[in-house]
C-alpha cells in the first residue's frame, strides 16, 4: 500500500537499485524512467557544485514532455577525499587504488537531489563524513573481487561487507552514503 501524502506522479530517474529500494521504503508509488546522460562537468566546479551540476544535468533531460502532475527525482553522489573528487572506478586496479586512498582516512560523500516539475525545479544536497579504518591489501582485494563495486563512487557500498568491517564511524546520513538522503528527500517532497 502506498503512502499517499503527496499528489504527484513520482518519477525516479535512476538505474541504481539502491536508490530505487530506498525510495520504495519511503512508501511512495513511483515509476522509473532513465535517459542516457554523459556525466561531464566543468573542471572549475568544486565538490558540492559537481554533485549539484550533475543532478541538474540529469533533470534537464526530462524538461520536455512532463505532465502537470509529474515530479522527477534525479540525483548524483560523489566521494571527496579533501578536494579530490573520487568517481567510479574504471577497472579492478583503479578500484584497489581508490580504496587504498580512502583507507585510514576521513572522506565525505555528497549526494545532490533535484526535484523537477513542469512549473519549478529545486535542488539540495547532503554531506556525510565517513571514517575508514586502515584496510589491509587482503581486505581491499577480497572486497573488490567478491562485490565488484565498479558502479559505485569511491569503489564501495557502505551496506556491503566493507562497510561492516572497514567503517569506524560516520557523521551524517547513512542513507546518503548509499545514494539517497531519504529523510531529506521525504521532507522536501512534502514541501514541494
């Protein structure tokens, strides 16, 4: 049974099974529509600006053809180690290198979310600090080989084995690290 507190026809523009499941757990009915977008951003953008730009870029693909009751949700998640943006790995070696950088360090996960209707657009973002313990090369290789996190920013999923054994603490939203800050999304949908 859907939680009908809003009257929008919700459209989640994401192939991510994690985002789909998180939105489903909020109790809303929604459909999934995706469009291929080349995720390139201007090099002068920094951290939060990159996540916001990419989320809004994804939303821009839906501007044409929306009905008055449609509300599209797009999002983008990036991982930052200091000022360095760590994207999705291109292969196994890249994933090992990424997790090696995150090992023993604090990094930040930034997820931007855009709500788009025919009448207006609203974008917001959340930042979560994640602290990794010092990971051994055996732990990193085991995780990469078993879980193959090649579709994940930073080469890891907090909800997987590496999150159980490698993350000492987080400050902020756990679900933000999974790719959707659900409490904030819920609050913003109610107010939209």
